[in-house]
């Protein structure tokens, strides 16, 4: 048994931190854990499309350092929250301090009045303003907790989310949300924001794995990799699938919490998933080239990849293999059917199932040539 997996023979730590906030593209934790079965503490793991940071959390569980990159601020903030180790009491203390601060401006409009009760909206806005620009571990943890409970289903018992009825994986667009609430005469819950935060903070951080070195970069993977000096032994990732370019509008409300606009952003500029055919292959190949430059000879690249049937972008396995061949520097060792995406409630799985006939996901393993 590898040293990295030795600690998994004991009762594993609670994995609740990995679920600190939903994200609409994610693979199960078992995927990177199995991929790192031969890893060793001290080796470094890279995920150039880190999304909500599942690979980084797996590396943390195994005592391995990790680096994640993502161009989406929401994804980067969630992934960062999985690398810190604040005490739950410290998270609550910071939240209380920010909530006791002066009143701040609120977004106006029918949507905001129906999405949150007056007291909750002011509390969220104070937290939003107070966390702006703060990157210490406690602030990162509080930001992750707040992103996770910002919107979701109304619970008649202990409140888990701060909003009126809404999906927890993605934010309903304003016009559709207002219509839904108005037709059902639904009002936002009036609740204790600090109590909700305290419950989430205890659940996510009370039994989190021991922290290990790690970092998350917000930006384009190619540019971020060019500026790095660290070397990697493992790369575990899942690139955006062709046609999957809804990250910004689906996450618009959480994007607002991080300082973004108070309305959906439909800009597709710079999103790899918005490309098609040869342009998609070339874009992905550029990432593999930049990744190879930061990897030691013999480093492993493990990729899970799929496609939306409606995207008509070609067979996912063929696209991925073409991008690796074009990139150079990688020797493909295996290609395997990853099976049907699990029905976990994740946005990605839902889209893959709803879009038409299923296109199987593939797992590809390649080795960095010497």
C-alpha cells in the first residue's frame, strides 16, 4: 500500500468540506482518490481546470500538495475554501464582526426584495462588503461557507439556505425566479444569518483533514502555468466539455457575492467550452503543452472527459486524444469508458442526461515523456 493511502485504513475524516458549496461541473471524490492511489506525500498535484476543487481536496486527504487553476471566480473561491483550516469558532467570530458593522448599500429591484428578507439581504451585503479583498484563512473559509448557503431550498425545520425557494446548484435567472415566487405567493424566509453560518461552519470544518500546502490561481490556465516554477508529479482534471459554457450565468448570484454584477453575465469570451471542432482541440492542446512544461518526466496525467449530445462537437474520446497528440509531450497509456454520469443533482450530470442520448464519459491516462 502506498504511503499516501496508509492513513485511509483508519476511519477517514469527514468529507463534508468537499461539499462546502455545490458546483455544476464536478466528478466524484473517488475519482481523484483512486487516481492518486500510488501517490506519495511530498509529491505535488495539479488541476488546471480545478472547478470546485475536488482534486485538491483529495490531495489534501492524502497529504499531498496541490495547485488548482480556474478562470471562474466562484470555482476558485470554493476550491480555496477546501485548502484552509479555520476553526469554526473563528469563522463565526469573523461573521459576527462583519454583521455588526455599518449598514451598506443593497441592490434594488423586485428580484432582490423577493429573494431575501430585508434583514437577510442587509446581512449578506455586509458580509459581501466585509470580505472584499480579504484572503486570510478565516475569511476564505467564511466566504466558502457563505457561497454554500447563499441560495437553495427553503427548509421548514432548521434553515440551510438564506434565500427564497431556489436550486442550490445554480441560481435561477431574475425574471424566471420572480415569476415562480409570484405565482406561488412565496416569500423569503426571515432567519438568523449568523446561526445558519455557524451550523455550516461546524459541519464543514470541525473534522476537516489536516491542512497541506496548496494554492488556487484565478485566471487562464496557460498564462498561470507559464509563470509557475513548481514541478508536478500528477495532473488530475476534467476540462470543460464542448457546449458547457454556462458557468457565469448559472453562477451569477454567487458571482455577485464575490463582487460581480447584480445581474447574470452571459459573456462567453475566453470560455474553452464555447469553442467547437478544431478550435476546441487547439485550445485544449495549448493547456496540455503548458502543463507538460511544468511536469517532471514520468508524471501522470489523468483526464475525465465527456460531451453534451446537443453540442454536436464530436466523440469526446477522439477530441481528447487529438488534443494530446497535437500538444506533444504526452504518451497515452489507456483509454477507458468512465460510464454514465451519476445522478447526483449536479448541474453537469443533469445537463448530460437532459440533452438527449447519452454520450459516455472517458478516462484517459497519459505519461509525460522524458
